[in-house]
C-alpha cells in the first residue's frame, strides 16, 4: 500500500464541434446506420477540421481542467500525454502542450498505450504522487483518430472519433484515490491492430503512401474476442485481489470500443446499467481520450460521489490491457 494516495482532483475535456453521424458516413463508404448501431452501438462521433493536431485538443482540455480547479499552469509538476496520434514523432506532444499551457515548472513525456494509454498514464502519474516526488501531475488522453483512419475502409472508419480529456492527480490526504492497478501486454496480438507505415520499419515513401500504410488496420474479430475475454477476466481479478466483488463496485468506467464488449463485461460482473458508464453512442472510440470523457459523462449524470468505488478498464492495440481501481475523491463540476 503506497504511503501517499494519488487522487483525481480535477477533470477537463474537449470535444470538437463537428458532429459526424452514421448518415454522414453512409455517403462515404458502403455502410448503413443500422449496421453501425447494431454492431457497435455508435450513432455519431466528433471530428476536428482536417489539420488540427492533437496538442490543440489536449490544450483545450487542460485549460478546461485548470479553470475548474482554479489553479494556474505554473503549478503543474509533470505532464503525461497518452496518444497514438502525436502531432509528430518528436518533440513529444507533452512538450508542445507544456509550451501552449505555459506550464513553466513542468517536465513531461508521451506514452503510446493505444486504448489503454490513459489508464497506463494515470497509474504512471500516480507513482510520482505516491513517492512524494510531485504534488500536481497532469494526465492527458488525446487523439485525433480521424488523421489515421482510412475513409475507404468501412470496417474501421465508422468506429473512431476525436477528443481529449485530462485529469489532475494530487495527494489525496484521506483514503480516496488509486487503490490498485493491474496491467498486461500480449505483444503477440500486435498484428491485429496497427499502423504499419511511417516508423523505422516502413519509413515514409511513395510506396507506403500508395499502399495506404499510414492508416490504422484492424482485424476486428480477433480484437473483439480478446477484448471481451480480457475486460471481464481482469476486471473480476482486480476486484477479487482487493477483497471486492461486482456488488461492491459503484461505477465501472470502461473503454468505449464496442457496446457489445462493454455489455459482455457488465454481464460477467453482474452489474446493472446504473453502475456502468456508456457514451459510445455519441463519441465512438476516442482511443486515449475515452476514459476521461467517460468520467465526464458520469459527472454530468451525477453518478460519482466521494468514496465511490470506481473501476477503469480498457483493452487495446498491443494487445494492451489496463485496469485501475480507485475511490473517487470528488472534483468541482458544473457542465
Ligand atoms: C469492428 C467490429 C465492429 C466488426 O464487427 P464484426 O461483427 O466482427 O464484423 P466482421 O468484421 O465479422 O464483419 C461482418 C461483415 O460486416 C461487413 N462490414 C464491416 N464493416 C462494415 C460496415 N461499416 N458497414 C457494413 N458492413 C460492414 C464485413 O465486410 C463483413 O461482411 P462479409 O460477412 O460479407 O465479409 C468488431 O469486430 C469490433 O468491434 N472489434 C473490436 C474493435 C475494437 O475494440 N477496436 C479497438 C481496440 S480498443
């Protein structure tokens, strides 16, 4: 048990204004609103104007957070940005964000954990609070998925959206905050969801562009089966390890990749609808932004009270698996 618990003391988010509905996508690829809704649970998603980078969304989410918390950016010690769509390979988006915010005292870095990126960044940031090294850590999940989605691939372009979310971690001062986490990687699943072009394996060339290698590719069924199994298994395991069952849980905050994955885990844990956050219908899968957005939805709906037992769970490209169990600390919130 850590000496100092890390608590979420503020939350911020940013959603691009442009709403892309299933009907809009029907005009671009051979799909239907009915297929998308029944297979994924998505009705619409937000997308930036082309050319808007991730750091702009991250900046807006952090400004929202700082305003709600009533502090200046110069109080931040560390910025961790989870993203698979950084503005560029380097400098890190965290550095670009530090400059935009004017967070003069902060250092920072990016992490690539795909759909688990936020949970990984959150637990990583918590370690700096636990050790006493830092007092204020900004953890950001931000992705512009529309920049790496192939709008000629109907199997993937309907799934994703753009957004940013951020939380502030501070010493809890009581028994709220992060209780435990359990993360896993199974790199043998890497081939089922990836972007092959642009890195050192396939540096950009006319050929990589002609072969559309700078877009994400997914073998949906493999990812789906793995996600269904791991969501439920790992959620049950972390609860049990800490002496809880599904009945003790006040709120599950799952990654939003497919409503059927969420509902399978919900069923396995025996959770009623009132204990599971679902906002995939409005935003789709926003990769690293998903979990902070889902926390925002829970706050909008008045479903988070101080001391609530909360479980964040995600599965993503890698394969990556992330779960974090916490007691909610309470944040200032008005929509
Ligand atoms: C992507 C996903 C929704 C596809 O659903 P699925 O039930 O597995 O569907 P399949 O891939 O088997 O495709 C079934 C059929 O629908 C078709 N199809 C795929 N996308 C379609 C679309 N947008 N509109 C209409 N038809 C579509 C396929 O071509 C296939 O047709 P066929 O049977 O004639 O070959 C689902 O696999 C999934 O959610 N996977 C996990 C996604 C995920 O979690 N990703 C991020 C990691 S966090």
